[in-house]
């Protein structure tokens, strides 16, 4: 890292060969349908560091590829750390590129914009109210895995990276479970800077339409009230207006019931996604999504204008953004309950302008069956319905604290990385807690991102005095990362660690019985416990199949007996609900 122009740059200037665009040439400059390789991208930012006092490049953490992330910090007045930035009252913009390296539009757009600012000596003006942190390529392993074949629906560039990382994980599903080193490093970097706004650049597939760029914004109904007001009343109108002035009529991400004319649905960005993860930390996030069928040069140009628009907004509204984030943090801390799941309101919608192509059906040349197609010779412009309202579904009362057994070290580590203050028990302690029993859940039949993901989890609650041990972790909830704490630790949360299988050990019994031995014990139990006998009789009378199955009846008695192991389906994290 360097704080001033290097001697090499000074010498080149003195001999009449100053560092110029030639020294910062990228593949896109030579061919508007190409993108730089990872070594070229890495060297580009190192060169910026060498020639500009406004740029510092550092290696940060590690990724599954065996290479560290690049952390590019762009700042004025030597405000190259979060502490210096915040002390100066500046905001932080985080730009994450190449999470899907087959979608490299943001990679090139960021390089072009940073180069323009350096060469045109406009850095000081643009950085008056902010520090910018750029991850040039998040998925380094995928970027190194270049080809032209993995995205057959996409119109360029000629070669590009692969969606899966070095472990073949989709990193835009990994922000909570953190199976990759990439995600763990990102969690650390994100919480180090605690950005006020974040961009995560993408390319969209799906329906065909005239718009070059769309966006996924943080789902407004998940945002804490101060941020929701800023997002809906100021930020979105500004972005749509400014992008339109630049020639890019922008629409929300086209997630639809069918062809776009039937209406599009506001995308629910769960915490597994970058923007959903950012929302847990009260950061407004955007995923600009250029359209796969548009020429690559136009996709890069529209992404570049999106980045510029974000910077202009933050420069002009720094105080409002910082204040809204602070208010959101305090607002969340004061809430008695939090929403874990949402349901879509199909009865509430607004109208938005949309430019589409007529959709139709025609016989498939492959199967002979009807296939969907879009006729670009029949463009249309109209207002369509936008279903962007969600309502709280499952809510939970926020406890005073959680108690986590130290055995769950991955979870404890992730909480630490995400800025959660932990207390370790200094001695073995019996604590009165509220415990969950997992009553029901659904599980996918095929692996999803290395997990058999659970959903629709249902729990019952009971109070008990439970033994915890020296070294176990006590987490008080009334702290800044409260949303991250609650939405990951509560098993009913969509992206809770329970649903991501980190507690599957409790879902199977560890001890059992031999039928011929337990038969006599079961008979004695029924003799001594009339209530248990009555429950068995009721089950036999209401279930004829059960009545004919001796093994099932013996198992019923076992599971209702004191011999059945208490840990089965008992969620091991305790909730302290009163001081």
C-alpha cells in the first residue's frame, strides 16, 4: 500500500511519459465484447495504487481459490480506514463485483470509472463525503475458470468466468451459512467497514424486454422504518430519475408470474443473498441486473452509470443516509418482537411503466411442442402491475439473551465476525431458559448449495432449568447486530442456522432398545401409568394400521416413556426471556 505517487511514476513523468490511459488499458478498451482476466484485473488496481494518492490496495482474508480478496480503498485526505472515515463524518460505499464471474459487467464498469476519476483528477470532488471500498472480484475461483460455454443465453462477452466458486458454490447463497472462505472473509470485511450503501453487480436472465438494466433493491418491507422511508421516498425516485436522464429507463428485477405484461413481483431477498445479508446490518443494498441479451458494451455502460448515480446520491445525501442507518439500528434494538418470515400480498400492487416485447407461442423445432418466444419486431410500452408488498408472517418475541453451547463453534465464530458482543460463562451454571422443541419441518429432496435445506419449521416452547458449562456463550440481544442475532438463531427464520442444517444432530436418536428386552419394561410402564395406557388405546382405536403394527405400538410407548432421550429435537440454544 502507498500513500503517494511512486518514484517510478515520477520518473516516467519527468522523462515525458506520464502514467496514462495506456498504462491502465483493459481488455474492454480493445474489444467492447471482452473482459479482463483475473491477473489483469488484479494488476490494474495495483497500478492505480502506484500512481494515485487516492487509492490503496490491500490483500484481505482468504478465498477457496487459495488467493486473498483484494480490498481496494478509494479515499481522500488519507481516510483509508473505517476509523478515519467515520471520524471525518464520511459515508462508506461498498461495491462487490464478480460474485458470479460470468456476469462481469460491474468488474469492467468499476475499472473504467476508477480510471476516469484518477486520470481526470476528479477524485477529490467525488470523495468529499465518502470512502469507496471495492472488491474487484469476489469469486476469484470462478473468475479463473474462464470459458465461452457456461452461459449459452448471454450475449457476450466472448469469454467469462463461471458461476460456481472453487468449491462449486454459488456465493450469492452463502452469506449466512458461510461454507466458503470467500463468505467468511466477506462477512469480516463487511463488518469492518459497516457500509452505508452497497452495490453487488449482476446480469439478469429470464424474460426478454427492451430495458437494458433492472435492479434488485433491499425489499422495502423488511427494512427498519427509518431506512424504509429514505429508500422509498428519496433513494428510489432519485435513482430512477437519474438513470432515465442518462438514457437507461430502469425497472425492478423482472420476477414475474409469466410474461412481464402479467405483472412482476417484488423480489424477496432472504439473508442468503447479498442484499438480504446487508439488510440484517441496516445497510441499503442494490443488485443492478443488466439484461443478458443486450450487447456487452451497453450492459457495461449502464452498470457504469448505476455506479455513478450511487456515488452522486451518496455525495449529496451523506448526512441523511448515515442518520437513517443510525436511527434504524436504534429502532431495531428497541423492538419487542421481530419478523422471521413474510408472506406476499397479491392483493396490493402499483403501476409502473414497462417496455416489453410481445410474447407468443410457436412450435418448437426441438420437440414440436409449443414454446415461448418474444417478438422483437413487436415492442410495446405500457403500465404493468408491480406486486411489491409483503406482510409479516411468523414473528418472535425477542428474548433478553441467548445461551449457546460452546460445541457450536462455527456459529459462535460467525456471530463474532458479524460484530456480536459475546460473554463466556465463567463457571458451570444452571440457567432457567425457554427451550424450543422442533415439531415439524420440510426438507428439500436434493442438495441445495451443499445442504438439505429445511423450511416451514414449527416449534413448541417450554421453560426449564438447564445445565450450561464454563465457556458456553451468553449473548444479550440489545446490541447493534440484533437482526443478525435473531434471524440466524431463531429456528423459524428462513435462513436460520437450523434451516441450514447446523443442528441436524438433534434430529435423530442416538440410543435405542432391543425389542425383546423393552417389551417387559413397556408392559410395566403401561401398568403403572394409566394415562399412557389410555393414550395408546386411543391411538389404536383411531389408526387401524397402527393397531395392526406391534413394533409401532412398542415404539409409541418408548417415545412416551422416561427412557426416550431428552435431546431428541430439543433445539440446544436457550432463550432467557426475563432478567
